[in-house]
């Protein structure tokens, strides 16, 4: 499912890159060839570091990504710089590349999240809602619930919201002029706002600090930084508009 998400994301980003005259499909493919593996490595490192006690220094266990365990922020933290470096080497405008890629990221997440359904993992608290998720008996018992319990399908919630974010970013990009690259921070702000709340109903083991899961703290920090960047641009644009413009026609050259 992650692979399918990557294919869809690269295709969308390529079309946006070409439509804006920023680059070509070959450029996007070159970026993806390096950024995707880096993102997978970063995702796994994030998971291993934040759940170190589970691995206890076992390198073999750390490498078993097919057993689950990828953190989105580790993927972005390593994949984005690597992708932007490749874009720089190909002489593409970094800000414009970020704008083109921004909607593709939640699209990849929306598709990749269905891997949690296949693996019967990362579901939420028990629920009586008609769309509750039924999982196998052994998984239900290991989660500490009686057989027959249904759970919040958090993977489905996130998949739906990521699709909405993707569509919203594309629409916003068409309707609201922004500085190159700022659409990326709209993505990080909108996703982390949702992720904070979805983490609150998940029941999988996680480190807690101050009553919140670690990923909730990460979401708060990324959200705050993203909003500050967007607000600083808004404030800077207002200052530029308020500054008096010099009237070049009102001056006289005394040497004429």
C-alpha cells in the first residue's frame, strides 16, 4: 500500500511540476528515486528511536519494516531534505517544488494508511458505531478486549482526512496566491491538527509525556512552527503594503 501511495504521489507531483513549468516528469522521477528510500529509512529510524525498548539494540529486528513500524515525521525529516537536494542539483526552484509536492504527500498517506487495515494495527478505542472495525479474535484479545469487540477504524479516518487535505491544497493553490513553498506548511499545519486528535483515540502502545502521546507532542510542535511561518509571511506582506512608496516623478535633478 505504501508503494501504491508513492506511485500515485509521484504521478500527481509530476503533473503539477509540468503544469506550472517548474520541471518535467523526469525531474520528479529523479527526486523520487532518492527521496522515497530516504523517507522509508527516516520513517523506520523515527519508529525505532521512539520505541527503543521494543528492539533492545537488536539490529535484525530494527530492519524488519515488513512487520510494521514507520513514522511519517521521520520520513519527511529525511526524505524532504534529500529530495530538495536532488531538486537543487537539477536546478529547480526549491519553493516551487515544495508547492508542487505538497498535495502529493497526503495522497500517498491516504493510500498507504490502508496497510494498517491489512495488518490489523493502529486501530482506536472500542466503539458501537456502525462503521466500527472488526478484527481477528487473537488481535482483539491481545489488545485486552473480549472477542467480538469493534474498534474505531483510525486508519480510515486518517485516509479520508488526507484525501480532503489533498483536494483542499490543490483548490487553495488555485484560488489563493502564496509565496513559493508555503503550501507545504499549510499541509503540515492541517495534517498535524488532525493527527493530534486521532492520536488521542488510538490504543496501540506509545510513550507518554505529560499525559500526551509522543506523536501528539510532535504534532503540536510541527503545527506551531508551520503556523508561525505562515503568519510571518502574512505579516510581512502587510508591512510591505503599508510602507509608503517613493514617487520618482516628484524629484528634480538639480544638475539638469
